[in-house]
C-alpha cells in the first residue's frame, strides 16, 4: 500500500471513529465521571447510556445508511452540501425524541442539557450549511470542548487536560476531513467554533 493510500485509509478510519453522532454519549460520559453523578448506581448509568446510544447513534446511523442506499449515493456524495439536509433532519429528530423521553422519566437536567447542546449544534450546522459548508465532525468535537469549559465553570473542576486532548483530537479529525477532500481548512475550523459556542451557551444558559 502506497503512503497516499495509507493516509486516506487512516483518514477514513478517523472519520468513522469520531462520527458526530457520538457527541451526546461523550458528554454524558463526562458528566457521569467528573460530577456528583459519578455516585449514581451502575445499572442506572448503563441504562441511561444505552438509551442515549440507541436514540442518538444507532437509530440515526441506520436511517441515514438506508437513505443513502435508497438514493444510490456514495459516502462522498452524501457529504455534498445539497445532500446533507435529510441526514441533518434525521439527527435533529432523533435528538428531539431523546430529549422528550429523558424528560418524561425525569432525568437530571444536566444530562438533558447535553442532548440539547447536540441539538443546537446540528440546528446551527443546518443553518450555516445553507450559506457555507462546515464540518459536522469538527462541530461535534467543538461541542465536547465547549461542554468541558462550561462544566469546568459549573462544577468547579479544572478541564485543561481534557480540553487539550479535545483540541488535539479536533486537529486530527479536521486533518482527516481535509485529506478526504470533504472540507477546506476554513470549513473544519468554522465547524469547530460553531460547536464550541453552541455547547457552551446551551449548557451554561439553558
């Protein structure tokens, strides 16, 4: 395998591993690890994580995959700006369903705020996408960074170490998206800052 093919293969793997759908799950893991919620029963944590995974990762991934097959598009074609509206709508619908279900069973607002933040990141990405294509991959990582800053303030812990890691991952993911020619440098940076702002504002003020 040539160096170029190896680089492209690695970029594809990074894009799959750091799919935007994992943002709510990562945020909830942060809450259950770094806050008073770490004392919750393990069975409750597993049930919560499973519910969020099904509604924000598994179901939208399957629906978008079926939509892509129905349209006969490749992953590259699905990433084109004019083809991204339906996947965005599927994601937003999944997040709204998740928020509704968690509210029905009276889950902590701090946990629901993670899904709300993910919802606003997707909504903002749709709006921006009408004018300028941005990376939802880096928007998701930006959401993690924004959530770390917000929770560092709200729960009075030092997020610098984890924040540095999230910035490093954002650089790796952004580079992967550029290598795959899905985005320009401006688009990955723009997506990252959209994620930071939406997550910080949603968690801090909603």
